[in-house]
């Protein structure tokens, strides 16, 4: 038996903790972890968060390193011993446990096979049948590991492949020639993707030669030659029939140490905290423009007008249309001199006098900042509608946080309002979660409550280094939730093995 240290019993689950829940109705945990349900000393389920606590058992809940332990070391059917005095958890995975897990998987794959067969889905019937048969024989011989590998392969072959769905991926261009761009586009085309979001600027530098400014210079490695990566991506994507959208980072405008020119030229336009600092986002080195200022809105709208005038994109996706992550009162942007003056003149409230994030004044301040972000979005809607009025078929989308309450409270981002106003053609929620059930739950909530526009679900199993099979499981979860498609983050994390498995299954047609 292998023992693992427990952080505590019940209460809030914090970063990297392994927590035991045996009181209350559910664990009440957020989606950013993994849980194992234990009944009568046996793990009966491993997966999503906020599980119901069984009457004769408990839930093991992990975040970060704790979640990694559950994913790597636990399996359904494993025996569990709880040492309360020493805050230890004992796990034993014996022959019975291994066979329990693969026998359950065998029944699941058989059901998938029967469903595809009944639907008359186009799939490799004989290959899937042989894999299932061989897995059953391996279980009879008590070869759990062999059965597990066969069943995982059978899982791909028994996946439904839907035609007509959006299959997008975000891409940060690092190509140095038209030849390299073609290799990238062809690889994605062969994998089954039909939409690429290409990043036009990041770290305070431009990737587009026809859209540079003194505050947004061309990336140094692109100087001195005729190669324009953005122009080549558009040309080659159209050659392969792949849609291409401009992925633009709005208020996030640079990274400390990477030469952010805007910080040098116009430091008065940078978002700042009460102490005057500007490094306030989750990574602590991201530099944001001040979303409250009309001048910032003017600069960005002009920048993206220049981009759309010079490049034949099929769409533009707004990303980072928000404030830096609000950690607490002292680590929150919006305390710039100009911002405070505007806020006081419009509300009568002195932002410096706000003492708590639980106060009514803070709620008003949050709403006011969210309204300033919305004001910018309205400007971008008008810009895109101007192109549409001339007959140009261009899509406006946003990358948003999947939880609307957190998006508003922590980032001053009010995307449900944008949908209600009919401003967007589609949304790309970033459901960057580790478990397919959590992805499905979050996307289903969005589709059911904010379904006026298509939901193309952003997922990151590859970027999060989850097992390869999780890509298939999360695509299927998004489909069950009613999404119009999926968007993977991002191409750098897309391996040849991932492509192979996608093409066998969910992207087969």
C-alpha cells in the first residue's frame, strides 16, 4: 500500500492540496482540480469536481500537485485506507482493482461501438471489433495493462466524427518563411482543423508588417526581409480552404523585460494599482493598457482598422478584453489618476477611500470598470459592422472566461451583456479544465443560458499536458453540451500523436 499526505479534512481546497471531504452534501470545489469518490473503502469514480459526498464514504479532492497524484496514482477499484491521526491516505491497487477498472472500460467501449453501429456512422467496424474482442480476451487472462491499451485504442475508433462543426486552433506564429507557413497550415488541414486564429501581436511587438506603430514595432527577427508571416498565413489558409481570424490581444499589451514600447512612450496609458505599480496580472509581469481611457480605445480601434484594411481576414477575435486579474484591493488596476478623476466625476465616489472589496462602493467601481470595457467592445462592433455594410463577410468573436460571475468579479468583463445586445457572431469560452465532465458542465451552462450565438468551446488538454485521450474526451464533452465546435489551445502543444488519435476518431470525417 502506498501512502499520501492529506492537507486537511473538509473546508476550502487550496493550491496543490489533497483534501478529504466527508461532511456535507457536496465538496463545493471549483472545476480546477480532480476528485476520487470512495464508497465502502473502494474508489468508484475518478473525474470531475464538486462531487456528492457518499453516505458511507468520502471524496478525495486534489488541486495542482494533489490532482496530479489522483490522475497518476489512483484508479477505479483501488482500495483506500484513511489514517485520520496521521493525516495519511493509503492506496492499494491490486489485481482485482486493475481488472475492475478495465472491465468497466470494456463495457463503456462496447456501448460506444453499439451506438455508432446503430447510427450507421462511418467508422472502421472491423478494427474496432477486433480491439474490443482482444481486450476481452486480455481481461480473461487477467492482463489488465494489455486490456487497458487495447481499450484506449478502441475508444478512438468508436468516437463519432461530426461533419460541419467548427474545429479551430490558436496559433502564435514563429515561422521564418513561406515554406514553413505552408508546412504549418498543411499539418493543421490534414489533422482536420478548419479555422486558425493567428496571433497578430504579443509581448508588445507586431507580427504583421502592414500594421506597425511607434508603440507597436515589428518583431525584430522580421526586420530586413520581405517575409510577412500574417500575409503568408492568409494566402496559404485560403489555398487550403481554411478560415483565418486575427487573434488580437487588446488591453494586454506587453511583458516586462521584452521591450514594451508603449510603457516607454506613453506610461500614462498603462493600468496601475493603488501603489502605482503595473505588474498586476496572474503572471505578475503582464503589462495592461488602461481600459477606462477613451484615448486607449481610440488607439486600439485605429490599430485594428489598419490591420483589417491591410489583411483579408475572415474574422477578428478579441482577447484580453478585460482588466488584469483582481487579486485584492491593493492588487487591482483602476487607480490611475485619470481613472479616479473620471470615476469620481460620474459617481461621486473617491476610489482611494474604498476600504473593502465587500463594500457597496467596490461593487459600483467594478460595474463602472466593466462598463468602460464594454464601451470599447461597442467601438469594435461598430468598426466590424462598417466592413459588413460594404459586403465584406467578417466574423467578430471574443475569447472569454467561461464562468460569467468570475469574469465580472475578477476581470470586469461583462460578456453576457455583449451577447444580449447581439454584438457578437460567436463566442469562444476558455473552458481550460482538466476533466471532461467539468468542461461539459461549464459549456452546457453557457449554451443553455447564453445561447443566442454559437459557442465554440476553447479547451486546453494538450497545453495542460493531460493524457492524449483527454483531447477526444473533451471534444465529445463539448458536443454533448451543445457547442458548435471546439478550439484547441494551442498549436505548439499539438503533437503528431495527438493528430493521429484525432484523425482516428473525433476528426475522422
